[in-house]
């Protein structure tokens, strides 16, 4: 789970070359809330020479894409879209220089604007363009003049350093640098001590100062309490600073990250700071696995957190979440929180074993170290029974069979959805829940067992990567044997590259035919990659090693995207169960509402010589029933409770907006038991069927063809007809 969090930030870094210390951190003010610095491709430094990145870039055409194809594309766009010409001119003036030269981004909060205007953000872009500085500054000034922005943009240059800023005073002091630079900040120094000292690129975010700024900006406003609830429920006040760095180590690329959050930690953010993984979850991963990711994720805690967060934001929102869970519990006899979510353990692993189902992404296996395997299997089996029953009733006797089937394997039961293309499957054995997209994948995982066979802990490549990353007690671990996965993953890299480059070519960019080197030229520079995350008293740490930035794309699923595939696989198995369960609950609630309406109709008849009411709205006036009862829980309709409607307006709303069609007008208590008094608008339950209220007061769910036939037959016999 840890890799995708960091990869969002690292995406900002991989376009850089090398750097001396923190790029331009000595030219950025100490009050920086956000600082991003990179060295530029022209300052490659000693770490770049002889690196895997250097070798791959020499065989690629990426430089041509950046220096030739993209500027050509921007010119074409500007010619066709005159309104885009000025923004593109401003962008291209800076982008090329920042790619080549040491550059930085600074955000320092807000400064008071005009007396009647909003506060102005304080931000700046810095570029040490050297001999090209004056020419670059002139280009930017010209672009700003033509754009005529509604706020002042300063463009300054001294000694080749170009600064474009908004909301700041003159950037250059007597010594051509800030009086108090970021490098003098104790907080920045403390964060830097946790990561690389001489990185290629850095991202630094002062979370503590950003939270204070948000407090100040929302104080006394309607949004203030909402922000305070969010801040406290997320535990943001305990998060101090974030820093991410990336650079060279020998021939490889190293990424490190640190979130300063001293214990004790509170709120949802505390979930990131996990206890170490045990070896049992790793023993479930076979020795032959080529891709593996393991970490902590508390599914039950997530659901509880969502409920708590919803309640903190709005008591009504929390009540709605509880109401949905209660409906599902009443309809299927399971409490999803205690009988399902809480039974999953917090240790998860996902892996790709070519000996199970080849190297493709469809062969991934997910493993969960269950808290209560026996009870979890019983609960999931109960959900299956509900799904199978609903599928059978929805499709009818002559439709294709869609069902979750069960097969005994290796002393346990294999559960699989018998449908074309993929067959999501699961089984529980040795205390582990195994999930896969095919029965063969799960069967192989069951045979691996909880340590009966050699595991990833016996894989020499994995052990070498783990040793290089340090001996920390890890809460998250990742591994990818790139030399073995690249032949499969290379095709997806080609497809991704052509998605963007091909799109640019359609607009006339004329990108190089082979921007990405052939696989045979990449293979000599591939080594196993890995990452590790751990927690100590100071906060959360992360370290990753790979041969070059982006190399994890050479794994099926994209390396850093492995956790996304893992979660998608889990959702593909669980979400249909939950959606079906919720729909079942809605049908039950809908039938219950109809029975209440039926009771109100009977009470009205007792008071009116056996006659049924002329319309549904009359029941609001005469009986103890609320307007919400006339709304189907599966639809998007909602009674405007907040409007505090008068009684006559409520009657009108029900008669005009009810989700139920009334056929009882003009009838009386002599109507037969099978006479239809009320039915739902078609489509409320996905078109599968509808609830119908009959003359004897009972309501039941009928399949759509039968229901419509019965309704039309009754209308033809002139026993109904009005709402």
C-alpha cells in the first residue's frame, strides 16, 4: 500500500537529473509551506555517470520528445486555438529552461490583497538559467504583458537566477538570496536528516503550518466547524512535515520519504503508522513469486472510520450510514461490520507467481491473514447464498445460470463465480483467505500453504533487496524481479507510451518512432527492485530502490500500481456481494413501507364506511403516516424534509411525487385479496421487478414480466386506473 502513496509525489521527481544538495533550497524563504526542487537535466553530477538511468536515456529518444516534439505540439495548438497561445507561450518559456536547469517551486501561504480583495497566494518559480537567465526573463515578461493577468506577476533576474512570483516582495535582497533561507529552518533540517542528503529532487511540505493556515482562514466562517471536524477526525494536527527525496545510489535510483508525526497519533491518519508485519503472511507467498507486495490494511477499521468521519461531519450522515447497514443486517441476517469486515485481518499480501498462472496481471493472488477464519468463511458463504438466491429469482427459470459454485480442494472448499472470461474465486486454509481471478490461482495458493513449502523468505533476490533497504521491522514490503517480469511488462509500457505519443502525433507533433528503447537494450540495466515502510516514535519512513525511475512499469500491473490491482480484485469479489445485500435490504424496506400504506388504507376504510381513500395524499391528512414512507429507498427521490412543508403541501407532494402508483381509488373493502392496490414505478430496482401491495394487505416482490402482466390485466378489467 505504501508504494502508490509515494509514487504520486515521486512522479514529480523522475524527470530530473542530479543535484548538489537540495536544489535551490538556499534561495527559497524559510516560511515555505511547500517546496519542490530539482536539478535540471544539464547538471548531471557524479551519481548520474555510469548509472542505469544514463544508459537507458542514451538509447531513448525522450530528449527529442521534450525538446522538439512537445514545443511543436504547443505551436500547433496555439495556431488552432488563439486563446491558448498566450498561456502556452508563458508555459513553454519556463518549462524548457526548468527541465534543463536547477529549478524550484515555492508556496508560502497568503498575503493580504487589495483592501476589498481576497488574500493573494505567495508563490514563486525559480530557475537558475545561468547565461540564459536574462533572455529567459525577457521572454517571461513579454508573455506576462501579453496575457494581462488580473494580478501582479513579478519577473526578476540576477546573475542568471530568474524568479517569477506572485504575492511576494522583491525576491533579491542585498546578498541576492532570502534573509532567512529554507536551509536555515530547524524543521527542514530535522526532516532532511531522515532522507538522502544529496538528492536529485526533493518535495517538502510543512503540514503543521498548512493546518494552522487553514485554521486561520476558516475561523469565524460557516466552513470553520466543518474544517475543524475534518481536521480532528483525520488526525491532521499530529502530522508535522512530509519530505520525499530521490537520487542515485551506485547505479540505482533511490527514493526515500518521511512523515514526521510523533506518537501518540489520533484520527484516521494514525492508520498509516502500522505495527510490523509478521512472517506468517510472507510465508504464504511462494518462493517463485516475481512480484510481491505486503502491508497492513484494517478493513473493519476503515468502515468504522468512515462511519465516525460521517458522524463528525454531520450527525444525519452518520445515521444514514447506520441505517443502510441496519437494512442489510435485517435482510440477510448478517451485520456487515461485526460478521464480515471485522473478521478480516490487517495483514495482506498480493503476489504474482508464474508457476500458478503465468506472468500476466490476471494471475495475481491476494492473501489475508484472517482474524477468525472459521467465522469469516461462514459469513462469506452466507453472502454467497443471498447472491445466488437473488440471481436465480432475478433471471428466471429459463435464463442462463449465474451462480457461485463450491468445489472441495486440498482439505478445504473452493468458491468460484462460474461466468465467462474470469472466475473470481476464494478459499480459506491455514488461517489465510486466498483470492484470485481463477480457481487455478487460488488452488495453487492453497497448495503453497502457510509455510509448508518454500516461501519468498527463501528467495535470494528478495533477500538481497531486503538487505539493501535495511533491517527495519517493516510494516510494508514490496518486491519485483524486473529481469523476469520485463518481457511481459514491456508491452504495457509500449502501449502506455503510444497512448500519449500517438495522441500527440494525431495533432501533428511528429514524435520519434521509438521514444522507448527496444527491450534488448533495457534488459542489461534491469535489477530487482523493492521498497519498505516502517514506523518509529518519530513518524513514518519509506525507502525504495529500482534500477531507474519508472522501471516498475515493467511489471505486470505496473509495479507501483500493484496495490491498485490488489484492491480492484478484492472489490470485484466483495462489492457485488455488498451491492446485492443492499438491494435486498432496499426491497425489504420498500415492502415494509407498502405494508404501512396498506394498514393506513384499511384504517381509512374503517372510518369511511369501507371506502378506500381517493388518493395517497389523503392518508397524510387522516392517518398516522409520514411522507417519507411513499419514497422507494432504491430510487433517487427524496422528500424535502428540510423545507418544513405545510400539511396541504405534503399532501400535494405525495400525490405528485410518490414512488408508488395507487390503483385503489373508487374501491372498497370488498376488493379481492389478489386485487392490486399499489405498485412501484417500474425501474426502481434496476428493472428486475417491483413490490406490489394486494387487497388483503400483504406486499411481495414480483418479477417484472409477471408484475406488468398482472397490472395490465387489472386495468383492462377496470378495477383501478387512477393514482
